[in-house]
């Protein structure tokens, strides 16, 4: 019997990756939700918690939530992880 292994980079698994190239492009995998974005910050959720990218002139160049992928371009000056996991909806239940 074959064992199933989680697929790296899938928005459905627990793994995620972050690659920053020359502080001008970031590629993330394992993204389950985009919480918000503007030219100074992109906030997103992974199964491991929230990630915020900060900078100037940021814009999302690729978003494929089915595959858990996101690409951002602009001047990236910070990456912040939080312990907060998926947000809870009304009456404490998890949002779908």
C-alpha cells in the first residue's frame, strides 16, 4: 500500500515556501487566502499562520489560490510572520 504524502506548495497542505529575488520579487507557495493588499503591504494566510510582506509599490502579479501560489513585485523591505492561524468567523467557528 502506497503512503500519501503532502504536496509541497499546495494551498491544501501544511507546507509553504517563500523566495525573494533582489528584494523586488517574492514568490510564495502554500497560500490559502489573501487577507488584503495595497501598495505598502500584502497580507496572506497559510496553514502555518499569517505572513505580511511590506514595502513600496507592491503589486500582486500572480495569484492562483487553487494551487496556493502568489507572486508580488515592487520594493520589498520586510517579511513578517505571526502565530495567528485562520480567522474565526461569527460565534467562534472557523471560516470555510
